[in-house]
């Protein structure tokens, strides 16, 4: 069984996810947003206390706030850094994008492993389906765990909203189409864990999200 711990990190309050298999203790860190020594310690202490074995760092996409802790995490655990190949379009611009918010960031270590639409990521006795949903960011991926009916989807979808598209490589029609065809076709009871703020469900968004109710 997969367990989930959420840490809202950095000034933008990114939801950093630690997911682990309760039997094997293998874990992945999704979108490490830790950006100072205190947040580094919070993340490290949790993993140490749970005696977890970090096996991958995963980036849902390459916006600066979601990768603030990547360099620390890779140095600490020395594991693969996984994401979609199209994230490379934005990865070199991370310091520039952070600067738009008056935040200083060093260049982020590059991805070492790539995933694409339809790939599977194993974690202990469970698997995640990789769903590519561009529009907010070209390399945006959603991790879908069918066994437990949940998705880790970051900034693709929010409770009552969607990811911003007035950003480099943003594409509103592409994002809406991907959500409708790739996410809303999953079971209604599927929980969607977002990149900021509270989680939601596929059923709630199909019924209440204003981007789709009016379509």
C-alpha cells in the first residue's frame, strides 16, 4: 500500500510529496520544493524517522518552484532524477523564471531518466501510470495509481481551477483537452493531489470546475 506525506515548501507553498510503499519502505520524492536549511531538515528527518529508502526524485514539470530542492535531494540520496523529456525546454531557464519573483536560484541538475505517456513507474508493490498533460508546462506529467485511485498531478489541475497558461509554452486549449480526455476519463472517485493547496477529486472537478462546467 502506498502512503503519502505532503510538505508545503518554499515561498510559493509547493506541495512536495513523499510517497512510500508501506511494506518495502521504498519511496519517491515528487517535486522537492524545499529551499532552505530548515525545510531540508524537515524532509530529511521525516524520511529518516520512517526509515525510508529513497529510490527516485520525480519532477512533475520544470517550473522553478517545483524543483527548488532538487540539487539538495540528489546530493543527499544520489538517485535518478526523473521527468518528461520536454521538461528540458524550461530547465535551463529556471534561474531566470525564479528571478521574475525576486528569488535567486542556481541552475538545477539535469534530468537523468525520462518517462513518457503510458510508461509505468514501480514503487514497491504498486505502479504509477505516467500521463502527459501539457498546456501549463510542456513536460507536465500526472502519476496515476489505479490500485488506490489517486493521482499526483501538480499544477495541471486545482480544486476549482487549472494551471496558469499565460506562461512560457502555455497553451489553454491543449491543457483543457488533456484534462478532459486523459484525466476526466478516470473513475470519479479518483483523488487528485495538486501542486498547491488542497486536493480534489475527478468527480468534484467534472461537476464544479468553472473551466469545464461552461463548456
